[in-house]
């Protein structure tokens, strides 16, 4: 039985890797073509677009995990059925759940590996992608980090801690140096609002002035910083909720809540991330119904086509539910888990028809 488990599990893994590779190439090509619109702006060249596609590829693979699991399950189990192997196993007294057990065991390893990547490698690569694209489009004066970004303006270095919602920044530090490289002033603002035309309105200001004979501290209610970054440039620097690790996502939600901003998109991203293992597992369970419930005369091509169409419909339904939930301000956990519940119900209904 151990050899049989290894055989079934390896067949599923090979089919899964083949599917996700094909989908990754397709989606990477689409992403590359979309980046060509920015080629020629600033220092952004074709090689920058290729680098961006490579750096965002792991995140693309993670997004393709559920549908790849569905198609991988349909293809691997379908090939067993087409070659008569599945029928031989059933005639030998091996139950359908026992046949599917190695598939789910292999899937658990895939999910664990993907989870580790989602918390370690993917956030760093997404940050590198944002950083390289920003530098190519707007020059080396802006440096993006996971905790905000740095920008240079003449003899001053500006650190923006967090970009919140609706053009609001939390925490702005300005380090201004004299021509000899000595720190002249340090200014901290509690918050800032982007007014447009590269103007920033700072509030809650505390400025420290360094002089030869001592230090002077001044305060101000508001202050205008110009020229700095436009709203379009800041939009490029905003953190995408789907490229953050779970601890960073939780911290960002807290920062938005502390600033009185809407954190629902980030809460939804958190719950969707937590729901990826469930969605992937349910997709494989759903794939079982295509093989066990199919007529023996139905070939692999028909099953794959049907599974692909249903997978696309489920994907678009998931996107529709997500955007509708944000539009109607629905509860993020409910919005995130509704597709999982729907697919689970559909899979259980089909299994009950079979057994």
C-alpha cells in the first residue's frame, strides 16, 4: 500500500506542477504585456518589466494554487481512470477515499510549502518588485521598504512611516543637512495629507534645530511640504494587502484603525490568506467528483475542459463576492469564507449523489 500511495501522490504532484507551470507562463506573459505600457517612462525599460515579472512570479503561483489543485486532481485521477488503474484498485477492494488519501497527503505538503513561501520569500520579493519599479519610473530618489519609504529632496531626506487610506500618511520624518553634510534640522510630523500637485500638508509638527551653541525645539500646528510626491506617485508606493506577511498585515490593520481609516480591504486580505488552504483542499475534493462520477466513456479531455470552465466560473464568482463585499461593507470574514462554503457545499452535494 505504501508503494501505491507514493505512486498516486507522485502522479498528482506531477500533474499539479505541470498545470501550475503552464498557468504561470500564461499569466506572466499577460503581466509582461501590461507592463509594456510603462516602458519608456523615466528609466523603465523592457529589462525592468522582465525583472518585475520574475519577482512577482511566486505571488502569481500562490494565487493559482486552488485552480491548479483542481485541474491537477482531475488530470491525475482521470489518467488513472482512463488507464483502468482506478477500476483495478476498486476491484481489489480499495475504497475511493483510500485512493484519494495520497492526493490529499501530497496536497498538504504543497500547502505547507506555499504557506512558508507566503510568509517569508513572497513579501520580500514583492517589496523588491515595488522598489525596482519605483526607482525605474521616478529615479533613485525614492527607496521603498516594508515600513514605509525614504525619499530625497535636495539636501533633505524624508521618511514616511506608513501610507494609510484616502491620501493620508502616518508619521513623517524630515532630516535636513547643510552643504557640509551636517544635520541642520530634524522635523517630525504626526500625520500628513496629500493635497495634490506634489503638495503635502503636515500636522502635529515638532522641529529640532541644531546650532553651534545648542539645540532649539520648535512646534507648529501645520506646515506645507512642497514639492514632494504626487498622488499618482504615492499610489505606486502604497502597500498591497495581498503581498504582506500575516504579521505585517495585522500590524498594518492596527495602524489603519489607529488612524481612523477603513481597514476592511486589509481585513479581507487577511481572511482570504487564511482561507487559501481550505479553498485548495476543497478544490481537490471537488476534482474527485469529476472522476468518480464520470462515465467510463468520458475521456480525459472532456473532464479537463469541464473542470477548467467550472474553475474559471468559481474564480470569477470569488472575485465578484470579494468586490461586492467591499462595496457593501460586508463582514470581511464572511466575505472571505463565503466562496469556501459555496464550493464545499457543491462538492458535498456531488459526492452524495455518487455514494
